[in-house]
């Protein structure tokens, strides 16, 4: 699925739609250059899941944990990771989180759980684009629910 995001509001709308359609447990890999909208999308998704208060970027802490229905959501930013082995010091236990939002997942390599959904964000003209692909049965079902989401068909989000 390819979505054109003409502005920040559209990026947030996609995050909100992902939250409304999310499965009970999932791992999301967020990829894209600096400024592509990974953190904006993650914040909107977390806010829609009911996270109150500050939603901090995990740029320096590497992981931020948030209570959500069914458990915890973990937002990771692995940009500053030099070696996947560094992740073992973060205390990440695959069974402890119901939602993983991982920025720069390629730096975590095999130390991360397998993704269910890939979201590749890129600057495109004055806006952004998002390419979403399922990497598991859970991810494919999520994309099916997302495609059916009427909010996604709003003028600010152009699905192609």
C-alpha cells in the first residue's frame, strides 16, 4: 500500500488509522531518512492508543515504554546503535511488549523480533510518502483492515 502524505496532519492521520486498526500484538519497522516522519507517525499512533502526557523521542534513551490496552508499547530509535549486540543492555524481552515501534530497525538486525509491518517513509515533494507492506499474516491482516478504514480515504490521505 502506498500513501501520499501532503502534510504533518496527513502523517498523523495515518498513525491514527494504524492505531484504530492495530492487532493485539505487532512489531512495526519504521524506516526512512532523518525528517521522513517516523517519530510523527509513532507519536500519533501512541496518542490514539490513549498515551497521555509527553511522548518523548527515544533518540537518546533508545527506548521509551508506554502503557496501552493489553500491555506496553515500546518505541525504539536505534539510530545511535553501533552494533546490534548493544540491544541486550536495554532489557528488551519479546514477550513484554504488545506493540513495538522500531525506528532504524536495520541497525538492530537479528536482535529484534521479526516485523509484522514495514512502514517506509520518504520525503516526496512538499510532503511525504509512506509505503506499507505486511511481513507476516498479522501484518497482512492489519493492512486489510487499514485499507477498509474509511478515515484513510480522507482528502488529506491519498492512497495509491
